[in-house]
């Protein structure tokens, strides 16, 4: 794509469809929102809820297993930051999801599809913070 040499529109479309399908299956099959932070908290017993812990564990385990399967099948050449940096980022994201009463999947996918005002505002905030972060990193020369 002109101006976006790294763009992968077909992969993005397929990924988006799969995420939407997973969210729909979770909502229609279990009557619950497929918010990853909520399922993570339920799996580890951090929060209570009526989602069975086994289902929460299965959903959480499916995230890295699915990514690994895609890498195996498609031969993706993923590059990840060092584990300490991932741990720090994970803690910061975890704090943000508690502060925002949900994560991007809960608000951005499930909440917006239900026309939740809170989710729309939260998603706009996520996006604005992302744009600001990338802009600042580029201005500081930390990203290309």
C-alpha cells in the first residue's frame, strides 16, 4: 500500500473477523463480554464473577497458543521486547485496565458494539493516548 509498506490489510481483516467471532461466541454462548482483563482477573481469582474459571483459563490460554499457531503456520517473524520490559508494560497495562474499568477488548470491541457511552469514551481515550505516545516517541527519536 502506498505510504504504508508494512501494511497487511488482508491479515488485519482476518484478524479482526476472528476477534469479532470470538467476542460473539463468548457473548452468545456464555452471555459474557470477552474482555481480556476481566477474564484474566477471573482466571487468577482476583475478581469474582459468574464466568466459570475454567472458561476464563481456556480463553486466556488460547491467546498465546493462537499466536503461536499463526506463527507456526504463517512463518511470521515476530520480534518481542526483552522480558523485563514486557513485565513492566504488563503491570502498567493492568493498572490502566483497572483504572478504566476494562481493557481495549472489553470496551473497544464489545462495549462499542453495544453502543455503551462509557466504552466509546474509554476507547477514544485509549486511541488518543496511543497517538500521543507514538507522536512523542517519534519526536524523541525513539521510534521510526
